[in-house]
């Protein structure tokens, strides 16, 4: 919680705004720290392992997100040795600054997302190792936030299939593998929040089918059996309710008592994720009442797709709306 004794830790996002210019990257560090930022964030990516085409520019038939992202990264990403030079510059200016919270290789095997429910023993082993590494990183970063004893770590636990949903009777084995995988990791430095999922997620530009942490009763059963908590993604779960014709209010009543973190996002239909807050299917007055009753004081972040455009217009609209309904 923010207070006079625990002020906000402000991280300036630089990303690739240096346009591949080392001098400009250092200048952006200077400007950010002069403006009062506590840290500066860059992004480091291993393109060869992160993307299935080894980071080459996407073909015309690939999804537009990949075309856009890979084109920018191949043109403007700094080399690792250049980024290390920027970090040294940052350290010299502000020893306590966060030098890099980057995106290297995703938590997964061979450039794939982590899947703690995988039947592939090698894939699941690598996923466990990657999560263990992320927990260690989170523990190290706690020094930047002395009032936060156990930061919430949001996890997509896996359990998707590419061509269709698994029969309900087969899901129990996947939940068991998730529980067994988590039991191998010392999670004491963090509070794990397993993210609720939509029926039709997109992974690296391809649509798949999610089997786990979608159904509210399955979520409740898993949490009560294992003691783990969830990150309730409002958009994901609204789309699930739309697809399965579940009552959203009942969904909230079922899962909010097990929630340690929320992604406050709107949704439209079964695949319209991240629409402007207040313009989708989520009843935010209903959400506010449910939060007050079942999860008072739970932490959350609002999400708005492309909210940064027009000087943050989307973020300001969302903030005004949420304040209006009292969230």
C-alpha cells in the first residue's frame, strides 16, 4: 500500500524509444532521472529463442502484431553490450535505480509459453525451472519495495490445447500436474496469483483453447485443495461467461474470495479483450458491489488496450469511469 512511509516507486519506461541510438538511450536515462523517476526500464529480448522464426521479419501472411513487432525490433533493438553500457550509465547516475526489467526468453521451453500441466515431462520440467527462476528474480526485486513482503506473481499455469477443448473428465489430471509442479518450487518469497483464463487465448499470434482456470467451480475446488490463490482477470472471465452462458455475478461470488490480485479490464463477446473500460459487457457497478462484499481491499491494476495513445487519453477515460463507479 502507498503511504508517507512507503511512497510509489516510479519506473520510467524507455523500451525501444531510443530508436537504436546508444547516445539517445543514455540521454533518456538522464531525462527520466532528472524528472524524478526511481528507475528506468529497458527491454532485452533474445529474438532467436522468443520467436518461432528465430526473430526474422515476419512474412506478409503472418499476423499483423508479429509483422509490426519484429520489424521494429530488428531495426531498433540495441545489442546486449550496448544495453549493458546504458545500465552502467544508469548505475553511475542513480545507484538505486532499476536498470533493466527486460523481456529475454519467455517462461517456457523452446520459445513456448510455460505449461505446468503439460504431459511432456521435459517441457513441464523446463517450465518448472523457468518459474523457479522468475520467483528468484521477484525475491531479488523485493529490495526495491521494502514495504512489500510478498509481491504478487501472476502466472498463466498452462493447460491449453491447439485444436479443441479437452473433455471435462480429463481436466482433473491437468490440475493435478499443475499442483504437483507448484509443489516443487519454494514460493514463500511471493504470493502466487494464477490467472483466470479466457476460452480462446492467443499465444504467439495463434488462437488455442484453454481448459484450466476458466470454470469458476474448478477454480474454487483447486484453490481450496491446494491453498493457492488466483489473479482474477475480469476481461478473460467475462468472455468465459459470455461463451458458456454463465452468470457473471455468480462467477464473481465464487472466485473473488480466492483472489489476491485483479486485472480490471472490459470485454466484448467471446474474444473482444481489452476494449475501453465501460464500453464492453462488464457491469462495473456489479463488480464494485462484489468486490466490497467478497474481496474488500484486494489490489488491482486497470488495463486499456492502446490506452497510451493521444497522451494517455484511454487511460484517463478509464480512470474517470472507474472513479465514477467507485472501484
